[in-house]
């Protein structure tokens, strides 16, 4: 399916915003990296298949990886099972984070650009940070043990590539089934979930039961790194599935649900909010520090790294430091679950020796997103409402891309995007993505 529903319609008391490609993960029997990949392959989408995953594995470990995708049955359900093996799989060496990061940063494969590298690196760093907290050492000193083999790199990078090639714009998940009892790992017999996995799943709803370990550290890190929203008990009412896939784990436990994960690829409304909803309060963390020896280029790189690791907002301001030296305050906001990852990024890419962290409340106005077309390219427009006045803010990155390809100014493109967004909103009673609304947008964007 090459084109998904887009557009906007007005309904009774609600705003029906742009419908975007949504991936719903259901780890009803557990989750591991290879299970998630198998489920994504089981979707049967042309954009991501075994050939794309094989090309990625070849780029990561040339001539070493072997991939086998087979159909299996678990509790009368048919699913895909993915076996990723390398010469290291049986006896993985003790790798450090820097070695794994270097392999990802060195990737040169189509569709795996800077954004995808940042997502994959963040997942790996989260694993290292969780293990570091458990063992009381720095993330850089963590031996990855079972999760350090090259096949785990393929799991993480493969899942990242899949979401990019499938065009997934938001990810939802139900509470993962983590199992129960104990598990034997490199450090001895541990409770389920294993300590590292438990650290990763902080603030994430979980389901417990028999059947041993069901969620691995890699599976937990992928959930925390990718999921935008963990669902309550009830399924979302605005989600429409277009494809389903089942991924199976290797182990077949005799107790508990089958060792499976289901994924559904479909569309749902982005940023759906009731009309007139008051601002919502969210607990976030404000982190800030001062430096007096950073160049403008270094500060720019730091901002990009923080945003790539999940910062909600990053800004700088001038300040006066000790002995009258001019300096810069670097400040950024984060959700609690991304705090540790962002701290590591800030320490790694600045000279600061300390970072102040303060819990604050952030009030957010209801907002959603529209999509218009300019010069044949997609431009997203954020829509918010303040005191009865609707504000339209085209995405700068989209405008810049169109400006580079068309030669037109960003200011002119921004105004046209706002005009198209107003036109889309003025069409009463239209369903998102109707042919009439699309043709109107296409006609107006031609000149």
C-alpha cells in the first residue's frame, strides 16, 4: 500500500486529524529482538522483506551473517521464526558499547541515514545504561555478554530499518508479557524480568505470569526506544489494521501464553484531541549546565545529538560565569524515561562536569498535524488552538526540502502551506483523504 489516508474532517466535538501509518505491537507472549523482526517480516509488505534485512546484515558483518526465515506453529497459530547466526552466536565475545556503536556509525546502506543511526544507537545505549545501573559501572565499561553478539546488532538495526522502510510514523504497544520465575544468565540465577530488563521497563506497564523469561533486554530496549504510546486495557477505537504479522521465539514454554508477538500495521489519527480540551499537564525533566569553552559548531552538534536521543526541546542562552568569563547555558527538556540517555549524550559531547536536573510540569495545548502538498512534495503543518484562534505552523525541515528542490523561498512556501491547511479545514463534513480534497490541494500547489 503506497499511499495512506490523509486529510482532515470536522466531526461532532472532535477534530479528525491526519491519519498516519501506525504500528501496533502486541507482545502478548513476550518480546525479543528476533521475534520483533520476524513479526515485521511476517507482515508481507514489499517495502521490507528478507532481502532488505540480508543486505543490512551484509553491511554490518560482511560475509558472516546467515539469516533463515521459516514458518512455525505455536499453539495452533502460524508465525514466522527468524534465525540470525554468525560465527560469534554460540560464544559471543565481551564487547563494549564503543565497538557496537562504531559498527552502526560506519553503516552505508540506503534507507539507513542519520536519523536511523541515531535511533539504533539510542537503543544500544539504553541497554548499556540499564546494565551499568544494575552493576554500578559506567555504560562504556559494560560487557554486553549475551546481548553483545553481532546478531543483536542485526536485530536492533533491522527493526530500525523496517520502521523506516515501512513508513511508520507512530508506534503503539500493549503491555508486554514478561513471564515469571527465574532465569540463568552470565551473572548467575536472576529473577524475571532480569535486572537489566527490569531497569529498561521502568514506568512501562507489564503483565506477569508463568513461563520463564519472556522479554529480553533487546526486546525491552526496542519497546522503550520505539513506542510512542502504551495502550490501556481497551484497544484504540480509531485504529484500522491493514496488515498483520506474527513473530515466534525459539523457546516453546509449556506454561503461559505461546511465545509469540503480533504486530499490526495500519492507520490511526495523529494527535487526536477533543475540541476545546484544556491544556494537559505532563511531568518532564529540565536539565541544564554552563560551558565557556564550546565553539558554535560544537554547540550545534550537541543540539542535534540531544534531539536525536529524544530531547523534547533544546536551547542555549548567554551567561556570565566565574571571574567574569562569558559562557553559554545549555538547557533541554526530556521525558523521565529518556533522562539517563540524554545525560550520557550531554556528558559525551560537552566539557561539563555536572548537569542540574529538575522535575517540572509542562503544560501543553491540544494539537494535531495536517499534511499538504507543495510542488508535489509532502509538507506537515502543526495545528494548535489558543484562545479560540487557530495557529498553523509548517514544519521547517519539510519547507527546507521543498525550497532546495524548487528554488522558492521558505517564507513563500510557508504562507502557501498555511493557506492550503486553512482550505483543507474549511471543507465541511469531508472524510480524511477524499479525492475532492486531494485534487484541490494538488491544483493549488502547482503554482
